[in-house]
C-alpha cells in the first residue's frame, strides 16, 4: 500500500464501508486511513475485518498473529481492504480449577460483543473471524450471525501431541496424572516429566476436546470450507487455509453471501450429527444452542438426543480413545466423517455452505477416502460402528427437569445408583477427591456453578481427571449445574437445568440422598417426591450472587439457562 495522488475511482454504494470512505465530507476519515498506509485502491475496495484473538495467554492463540497475517494477505491480494483488529481470549486450561475459570464462558459473550461492536462501529463489509482456544470459536461465529456480514470462520489449528514413554500424550494425560499422583500411582518425577512433554508447541488442545469439536462443527455448519479444521497449527497447510480464507472472504462480500443465507435447521442438524459421531465435547451442546438462538433457528436440547439415537459413533478420538486431531488430518480430516454420514443418509446434503455450494457438492469435489478404504483402527463404518448411538445423551428426571448433558466415552448402558456427597464449590470437591475419599458407587454433586450462580459455568476437568486418574471414571458419578471440559471422560453429567441458583431441584439435594443415573433410559433422578423437593427448596435461603459488581456480575445477571445455550443477548430466548 502506498500514497496515491491520482483521482479516486468511486466505491460501490452497496458496500457499507462507503459510509466512511466516500464523499468530500469523509476527507477526515480517509486521512485517518491514509495515516495507516491505506491508499486509494484500498479505500474503494471492500473493507474486511480480520478479528484476531492472538495472545500469549495460551498456546491455542500464541501463533494467531501469523495466521491472521496469512488471511490478511489473502484479502489484500484478492482486491479487498483488510483491517485487522484484536479481541480477548481466556485460557481454559490455565484457568482450570481456579476462580478464574468463571471467566471462560463469559469470554464467549465478550468476544461476540466486541467483534459485533467493532464491525458495526467501523462499518465493515465482511469478516474473517479467527479462533484458537475453546470459547473463541462460538464467540466468533455468534458475532458473524449477529452482524449477518459475509463472513468466513478460520481456525488456528491444533497442537501436535507430545510423546511420553513411547506413547502420544496430550494435556488430558497431565490432568489425569494429577489424580494418579494423588493416588500414589505416579511419582512426582514422572508427573514432572509428563508435564514437560505433553504440549510441544502452538495450537489448541489436540484431542476431540472443545476447540477441535467446534472447529469441526464450523465445517458441518457451513461457516468454514470443508477440510479447513484439521491442519495443525504449525503446519504449512494451516497458513494455506488462512490465505484461502482471506480470498474467500472477498468472494463472499462480492457475492453478498451472508450467514443467514446458509444457516438453517438442516445445517444445525448436520453439526449435531458430526458432534455425536466423533464423540465431540458436551460444550458443543451449549454453543450450538447459543448459535441457533442467535440465528433464530428453533433448536431444543432434546433434539441432540434424538439425533444421537439415530447417529452412530464412528470416530474414537481422545478423550475416549487414543488418537488426536492430527491423526484424523493425515487421513483426510473432518470430510472423511462427514462423507460417511452423508452416504448413510445421516447428513442433509442440500445444506448450503459459505462457499455457495451445498455440503454434498463440496464432498463430491473433495472426494475424501472412505472409512473402509482407510482401515484405521479408530475409524468405524456406519454399519459396524464403535457405538450404535452417538456420544451425547440428554438426561432428564426430577433432578434435571430441563435436561442435563453426558458424553459417553466408554460403556453405553451405564446404570449407577448411590448416595450423594454435595459440594457448594469445585474447590471443596477437588480437595475431597485428592485426599482419597472417593469410593466406588459415590455420587459427587457440585452445585451453584451454573451460568448465573457461578457465574460463568466453570468447567471442572481437574475434578473429573482426578477421579479418572484414580480409576473411578465409570464407577463414580459427577453431577453439576456447571460444565465439564471437552477432555473429560467417564460418568460426568453437566449442564443440569434449572441450576441451583435459580431454584432448580439440584439445590434441594442433601448428603446421603440416593441418586440414580440410567444412561440407557436417559434418566437422572433423586429418590425424593416432588413435594419433598419443593419443601426443601422453600426452606432454603436464596443464594447470594458471588459477584455484585464488574463484568462477572453483569454477565451473571444477563446469562440465561444452560438448556438454551446460556446466552446473554436480550433479543433471544434465554430462560
């Protein structure tokens, strides 16, 4: 870009950015752009924002400046005017197990708010939205939906696995190592070595945890081109994807191809089918409900269970299996799974994507290999699946009238009954587990961790991993109105709604109450009558908000039920 003195050509009046670049009265505005090196050609081109959450806060985002630069170059070389701007991120892994984790889900809302605000205020014509850590992905896609600007989603890519004792390891193994150390099954020296070897570089956590689940879902929803989710963060292919995303952003602005043009009920059903087929994170339930609410698509939590019942699990990745996102990338990426679902009539092939083509046409163009051809031990055919049903289960009952979410990572038909041990905070529950108090048959309940009561609905990977590390993944139940990490495995039931803070039955539980979890029957119940539950709730003191000022207080008041995505947007369904 260089300064120009020749007469400027006129800009297309249909471009919103003409409001800040055209006419004599906008000379001061153009002067500001020229101060940043933009020239006449730029000022008559589509103005495309590059929303970049790069930060040294997490390896998920530490490399995103380079990813953003490739997208920027793709826009510039394709005739657009790229404008990069920043937004926040929170490291879920580093804030895990602390009060700071209450910021995680709230960061989804702040990211959406900030990207919406910048693109609105600066009159941008389109967006490339970039995501690294978990809440970046839904936050960026929510912003694109709200603005309804022509937009392309770009994932920063996942980290490569580390190597420890001749096997591949991820951050999941380190969290579970903490439990093994507490149980005496791992020495402090080995835990230290594992810590140093698990995360070898930049990128989002490597298993089919929340980041990779949401990146994969971006393909199924149509927000990102097929095949764009799986290239690792430090692979040259990641930067090719970034450049191509910039090029595509110019195209979608020229064609005025908006999220409202390709998002539909069918695209959300495709996203759910993919989620349950790959054993994706329970967090995707929350985020897809939020995205659907923002898009005005009628989607209920019960539909996740309906789709999971008819869609088998055909990919066995971490946390349930051993393989990671890079393994899937090496055999063709997410399109391999999508194609298997499409050929089995489990995917809506006529759903549109950001490319302007249907997902069926995109699969035909890519022609990914079949699972039969690949013959990989972690990929299964629809006819001979890993599990007959998908990984997500929605449980209901007198303990969760509006639903609760479980991801099956082992046995499909678990039935668990046992006495409850109630904790009002995650920290107290973690102390209890680490002191070796857990026994087979226990039911650990952690409440007042919901969207409003937390606030922010903390993830509790530390507790679940400590339990799993002590070999209790499937004989101890953990139940919460908060969340569990995408790296969680075992009998971990989250998103219990209504939450305790808003008067949900989970708030009536007392130590020793007998709880039943029946996965096959989709039941989560306590051995109390409705009158007993109501009486206890009437007798309890209403819980006080944890925060009464600042950002946590603001979003605690604004966020709705987990059963509707825990959104804060006042214009969508929240209760």
